[in-house]
């Protein structure tokens, strides 16, 4: 009788594992997301498909970006019209000077979960000081 109970338990366990795999989303689907961001001529950041300018990713995840920079009222001497900068992560690549047009970038989200301010560090026009958005690395909820 004990062998029969063990066999039934094993069958149930294997069935539950198979069912869980059938309904789970592959981990790479979220990792492959391309975030499309526009640094506008009106000195704002817009994330396509999102109500607010927020990028939410897992800590340590690769972040694929397609950034379109629109020329605003002012620009830097080097031709940059905006930047995409997280000050505390600038040495990890999060300090991109943006020329007019569209470019693709792949960066790594910080390994420490949290909320990080992305800002424009190029004086681009009268609304420059307020040109900000957020990068949220999970395990927190961002709004």
C-alpha cells in the first residue's frame, strides 16, 4: 500500500510541476522588452506605451532602450540636444549624451532594487530643470 501512495504522490507532484510550466511566462520575454523613450523638444521624457515616464525592470536586468532625441530650444557645444543620466550610476553607463535622432542602447539595471531618477544634464531649454523620469528596479512598486 505504501508503494501505491508514493506513486500517486509522485504523479500528482509531476502533474503540478508540468501545469506550472505550461502557464508560466518565459523569463526572457520580460528581459527582451525594448523601451522606447522620447526626449522631446518640450523638455520632457515620454515612454511609449506607458502613462507615466517610468521604466520598470528587474534588478540587474539588461535594459534595451531606443531613445529618440528631439532638438529643443538650446543644445550643447558638442551637438548634444539632451542627455539620459542617472547621476549615481553615471560610471556604469547611465550617462548618455543624446544627439538629434534615434539611437539604441543596452544598459544594465542597478543590482540594488530601488527607484532612480533619470534626468537631462544638457541645458536644452526653459523646461530643462524639470526634465526627469524614473527607472525602477524591482522589488518596489513605482508610480
